[in-house]
């Protein structure tokens, strides 16, 4: 229903037509953004699925190896072997822009590039299964970090998709139709006024002609 509080003038009609044109242009841009966000989101979902499979497989291998190490080593020896880690990791976070959404990018760097630094013990008192377990955990660490990055990206993109979808729907089903109804209402009132003015002019003309005829 048209807003009856608006002023049915040609100036208001021109203003509303300009606003409708702007709203329709904004609606198209937001739809394009929503569609591109969905495309980016689906790419991230596929990457997430692949990474999750790799992480689960890697953790399963590491778990099996660690269970085997626990079976051949006493709990005290296992705890002592892993008590003082030699390697440390530094994690940095930067951001990249995906369709106006800032998503995180994780970078990590180990203190020492020597691959043997993942073993915080001597090899004489430990089993080979423990070596296999730590190597498997080390290999899956990068995939776990990337998985965390991808899942955070999915969350942020999903939030922006929902926000953009609400804006698109508000423009499409509320704002634009309401302005269009107001335009039709003003147009109808202006046409009605125009017909009233025309009728009055014709009446005045008729009266003038009648007066002229009577005068003669």
C-alpha cells in the first residue's frame, strides 16, 4: 500500500524515480556480489573437504604409531622422552581480501629447519614406533593449520553471504516495491489533478462562451 503521507508533487515523483533507479543498481551489484561470494564459498568448501580428509588420515596414522609406541615403551619412559621438546613454532596471521571480506592467512615458521629437531630424545632408549608417530604428527601439522585457516574463511564468508542475502531481499521485496507503489500513487494523484484542472478549464471556457453568447 502506498504511503499516504508523501507529498504527491512532481518534485517528489522525480526524487522517487531517482531513488528507485539507484536502488535497482545497488540491488544488481549486491546480487552479483552474493553470487561471487557463493562461488568463492563453494571453492573453500571443496578445499575444506580435501584438507579434512588428509588431516583425519594423518592423525589416524599418527595415532596408530603412537599406540604402538605406547605398547612397547613404559609410560614413564614415554613421558620422559616427550617431556622437553626441542622444536618451537612461531605463528603469524595476515589477512587477504575476498569480496570485501578480510579472511585470515596463517604463516608458521619453526625455530630450526633441521628435520631431526622434532625428536626431543635420543634414539637409544626409545622405539622406532615413536619416531614414526612424531614424524606423522609433524607432517599433519601444516594441513591442520591450513584447515583452521580454511574453516575460519568459510565462517566469515558464510556470515557475509547471509548479510548480503538479507540486503538483496530487503531491496527486492520491500524497498523497491514500496517506492514503486509510491510512484504509482503520486502518478495517479497527478493524473487526477490534471483531469480536474482540465475539467475546470473546460467549464470556465463553457461559461465564458455562454456569457459571450448572452451578451450578443
